[in-house]
């Protein structure tokens, strides 16, 4: 399979969005089915897998972590933050919350780093400079390798 560069992160040109395995569009697949399909995608050349703490919530990261654990050094994992799943799913990109949820995601993903960590939705209550500064610190600590934004726009809400 061909590869693409996302900044300096090189991944397969086809990525695997794992959300629907365990949430959102229809019933969840069984754990065994989910692991099988993720590993089958890797066998076909996929090296880029996307998940988020909010998918499930939490169960998708757990599934992705278990499925990719044996091949962790061969793949890139993307995950997202920005919701407070323990308090009704409201937006929360406060620096202390980001630090809390990255640790939880690392545990669920069974890894010591997230290759691409991006803000799931822009939190209008938190300056993007504060978010970026927190992620920059996590990059310096080696917990995150790359930073991105999901569904961000120039339009202010």
C-alpha cells in the first residue's frame, strides 16, 4: 500500500476509522469481531488507525489497544480528546483535563505514546494557545508525537 505524510507522520494512504466497530452507527460488533477486522485491515497494509475516548465512550480505545498491542510498533494510532465524558459529554479542553484524559487514553490503548492526538471539537471556552501549549508539553514528554484539530473552522460559534 502507498503511504502519505501527515506533516512528518508517515501512514498508509488508507486509514481505518474504528468508531463504528463499537459505537454510533448500529449495534457494536463483538470484541472478537472487532479485533479480527482491525488486524485484517493491518494485514492488507493499513497502518493508520483512528479512535477517540468518546467512542463508546472509552470502549473503542480499549478495543483498538487490544487489537493493535501485538503490532504496536508497526502502526500509527490517532485518538481525540475534548469531551468530558464523565460529566455529560460537554466540551472540555482545559489543560488539566487534557492531561487527565491523555493518561487514561494511553492506558486504554496499551501504549506509551499516541502518534496523532487531536482536539475532537474546538472548545470556545479555552484559548487554542492553552490547548496547543498543553499538547506541546505532552509532545516534549513523549506521550504525544503529533497534534491536530478535528472539525475546526475559522467560523466562531
